[in-house]
C-alpha cells in the first residue's frame, strides 16, 4: 500500500464507463493502493446482489419501495434508473460519511450520474471515462465475468453504444486495454489530481 500525504481533502474522483469496461476493477485497485486516502461512495441500488458482493460495502441493496421513499425524502445527491426498473443512486449521507473521515470520495457511476456530480462539484470533481479497447472486447469481458443472466447481458450490451457517445464530455478518457498499464495510468491520475507527495 502506498503511504502518501495529500494537500486537499474535499475532492471527488469519478469513474464512469459502459458496463464491462473495467470501472470496478480500476476503482478496487485504487482503493487498495490508497486505502488511507480514498473512500468509496457506496451507492444504493434495487438490483439483486451478485454472489461475491457484500451489502454496505459494494452497494446498499434496498427494495424499490425504499428507494422511492429516499427519492421523496430528497436523500439522493443523484440517482438514475440505469436499466428498466433498476435504480441506482448516491445518497447525500455518503458525502458526509466519507468527508468526515477526511477521505476523498471515489465514485463508480453511470455517465448521466457522473455528469450530474460534475455539475454540482465543478473542478473539485475529476471525471474519468474508462473506455474499452473496442466494443467487441467489452462484450467478451462482460460474458467472461459470468455475473449476468442472458437478459441482463442483453440490457447492458444495448446500452454500450449510447454510453460511449458521452466519452468526450469528461475530464479524461482512460482506455483499459492491458491491465497493468491501466492501473499505472489510474495511479498517475490520482496523484496528479490530488497533488500527492511521496512521504519522506
Ligand atoms: P465494470 O465495473 O465497468 O462493469 P469490471 O471491472 O467488472 O467492469 O470488468 C468487467 C470484466 O472484465 C471483469 O471480469 C474484469 O475482471 C475484466 N477486466 C477488466 N479490465 C480488464 C483488462 N484490462 N483486461 C482483461 N480483462 C479485464
Ligand atoms: P452494476 O449493476 O454493473 O454494478 O452497475 C450498473 C451501472 O450502474 C454501472 O454503470 C454503474 O457505474 C452504475 N451505478 C452504480 N451506482 C450508481 C449510482 O449511485 N448512480 C448512478 N447514476 N449510477 C450508478
């Protein structure tokens, strides 16, 4: 784990991409590398939990009823119906939870959610669009991940082309081809954005 100090704390790093491009892989790597600095924004979702996922860590898995109650009570910073009848949202309480610890927030959210966060936080928020080397490679990775049913896979693939069109709206595009290289570039992004200095 890298021991670092950084200059400013109230910043946000957002990773966005079509499903299967590698957001979770990159974000998880950064959270391991910069454990003391970065805090993951745990989203609420109405989708079913995958086998390896843990409630409260990967997502807050909640019912549609509870999600809608949160919308009514104005508890979301942003939310989207990413897929038909599947809701995802960032709770305002997450910002408080992470900033209270003095950590920088890291998001893994869809392209529309990323644009909304950027609109609210401006230059304190850096948005990285993770692009696959090609759409075919992304489809292959999604299939190999083995987490989706036929129907869910179809929903995700249908959305990819549309999401790719957003790519130039963000601060940076990171092409996720050879993973070690992607990790290295992602670390550079963190260090530059946060102006991290090596500890002596
Ligand atoms: P997302 O969170 O954007 O949906 P994931 O991080 O789950 O995407 O990645 C999708 C799948 O592709 C996972 O099985 C992951 O292990 C794999 N993967 C991610 N990046 C690469 C890469 N550079 N090369 C090969 N496989 C990758
Ligand atoms: P998955 O079901 O594969 O975990 O996520 C599906 C999509 O929803 C991904 O693009 C993911 O980044 C996005 N997502 C996850 N959490 C949020 C959130 O809180 N808000 C928004 N807008 N999208 C989210």
